[in-house]
């Protein structure tokens, strides 16, 4: 019998067998998917995606810098404005609130790209992106893509949508080294996430698409123009989805960005962070590495405006030596009497070149700056001041701060409080003790005024309404053109300020230094007095 005839007669039977085979395959695949779904476990986020940095802020909350391997701090979704959430959803996954965690079309597209060798394709849903970036390795394969889809579905069925969105917003990369919305809000706009406006939130949502490109927004005109187009698109999507009103859309203005990369002042502030990090770790009873990875916010005692004004004053007034081997150093410390809070701490001009902090660790020859304490009975931490030949600027400032506080010594501190995830975990209290009696305070102040020719100092009003007592003294070691060190110390009831100028040159042995004379032009005495006077003026106006 001819083959064509046999096929015609058996066509129904063959079709039935083929249908059964297809149905069997579908059942096996579906069964396999069901079994795989039941067996698969949603993994914990990778350690590197959840590690947090510790951020340091000044007394007013202005950003100083951070410590940690990744610039990331977690923030509860309740602290992320709804318009910021809606902006990210509009930009990345408009069906997020209602979908099952996966986009079948995106999965099929990714599978085809893997099989055909085309360009890699990512999952289009926020849930899939979170799974891919935070829960799985960056491996690209069909097995991994299938696992990603299964985990995304299971995550969507077992976790609340807000929980998934919170995890995504805390781990997604925004460029400028910022992982998560808190770091992004700070690095792009210098605000907390809860203070992000509609325009700023839409801009951050637009950046997620190509963060390494858009991070230059504000400094690169081409990048800024392209981001603006995408920002408009995000706002239109928000309005269409009901995230914002037509009036809010019309009122939106493209936001201004912090300049990127940051300026050179960031490096100078590392002196402050070094000291505060060491103190904060000690107060919490942990290592500095644990602090850096702990997601803390360290609220320091520093006055950033005064700190920056001090750095600018030193730059403008203190000149180097004509001798290339001689290096002139400047150290400045400002302490609040009776409290110990360090308001200004200038330890060097360039942390990258000199990580050693002259203000905290530099031993500066005292000379006659300690003469007012001669013959005065000192107690507690100031007892060892008698006979000291080279105190640190921090120690000397704390001594005169005790005089300004009517004889009460307060241990210098740079940490006001420490918070974590919005909760206060440590609050610093002044550690005080009396070290001078009334007679001693009077004697030191009188001698300091005599040493400066009775030069007056602007006096701050005391809490009890009485006039504070203070003095301004310029002294040091050496005289005339042989000046080795110059100190300019001023104090009243509000601030004790110590400015030290000294110089060194390379020592006889490698990596050592030896004291050197300060250059005579410009006059180091006049330079120190102008510097302390300028800082004092800024402090008095703040």
C-alpha cells in the first residue's frame, strides 16, 4: 500500500498520539514547575547587598562624610514619600502593585536572548530586579533565569508588596556610589529621603535606568539634557497613573543637583571623621570596622560652617616657607567650655598627603603659652600640665576651656549622639569635674591678659546673665626671627580657641622629621593672631 494512502488512513490516530504527547509534555513541564516552586527557597540577601555604611553629620545635621565599603543606609518605606515610591514604580514597573512578580514577556525575551546569543535581557518587574540584584549571583544562564522567575513569583506570593518595594529601594544602585534611596537623596540633593520633592523623586527614578551615565547630571550638559527628557517621561507616567495631580505635574521644575564629583573639601573632613569614628566605636563598645558596616548615623559636635571657614582662613593666611625642606603646620581647636563639645578641629591641610592629625596628636612646643598656669593649683586631667613642654592643641584648648568655665574641666568630645534606623542608641553627656578654684581662675585670666598687653576679647553672655570672663593670648617658643612655635589662644564663656603654628623638616633618618624655625615673612605672630581673630569673628556671628 502506498505511503500516502497509509498516512491518510492513520492520520487521525497519529494526530491523537501527537496531542497526547504534547499534553503529556505540558503536564510534565507544569508538574516540574510546580515541584520546583514548592522546593525552591527564597534566599537571604547577599551580605554585600545589605551591608551599610555609617554616616557622620555635624551639629546641625549637615553631611560630613561616611565610613564603610558601600554607601548605603537602610530606610523604612514609611520614611520614603509616596510620590517617590510612585515615581520609581512609574519608571520601572507600572503594574508592580497588581502583577504576580514576573513579566512573562520579559522572561521569554531573556530566554531567547540567552539561547540565540543576543544581548543580555533583564527582568522588567521590580520584584525580578530585586531578586536579581540582591538575592542571586550575577551568573547569566537559562537555569538562573528560571530560578529568578520562580523566586520572584514565590516572593510575590509570600511577601507584602511594600516589603518588596522597601528591599528594592534600599538596594538598587543610583550611581555616584549610592546604593539605596537614602544615599541617593544625600549624594544628589543633600537631603533626607523623607524630604525629597516630587521633582527630585522623579529624577532619582529616572536615574535608575542607567545610573553610571546619569550620575553626571548637573555637571555634564549632555547628560543633564538626556536625564531631563526621561524625567519628563516619568512625571507624565505618574500623572497618568494617578500618582500626582495635573497641577503637581504643571508645577514640577527640574531639580538642581549637587556637583559631581565632589570638591576637595571632602578630604579635609576626614580628620574630623577619624576622631569621631574612634570615639563613637569606643562609646558603643565595638570596633571601628563594625561601626563602619553598622549603618549608624554619628551626630558630631562639629560646626561645619566654622570648620570650612577655618580651612579657608588657613589657606588664605598661612604661607609656606621659601625653603622647600621646611613645612609649616597649622592646628586649630575650638571647644565649648563646660561641655567639652569640639566645635572646630583643623588637623592639617590635606588628609591624603598627611593623615596625621596635628590638632589631636601633634606635640607642639608650648613655650610661654603655659606661663599663666605657673604656680596655680591644678586638679584632675590638668594636673600634668605643670612641667609639660609640648602639649597637643586639643589638650591646651581644653585647659583654657576649663578656665573659661570657672574652673570646671569638661572632657573633650566629638560625638553628641548616635542613631541607627531612626532610633537613638547612644547619647553623650558632658564628663566634668572641678580642676581650678575661683582664685586660680582669676590668676590665670589676669596673667593671660597681662601677657597680651590687656588685649580684650569679645565676651559672650553667660547663662546666668552675668558677663563672662576671658582673655586673648599670643605666645610660644623662641622669639624674633627664631620663632619655633606660635600659639594664639582666646576664650570666653562660649568658646575656647587654640591656634598653633609650627614647622618641621625631614630628619636625619628616613621617614622622620625634626623641628624647624617658622619663616619670618610673613610674621608668624601676626599670622596666628589674624587667623584666630578671623575664626573668632565667624564663631561669634554663628
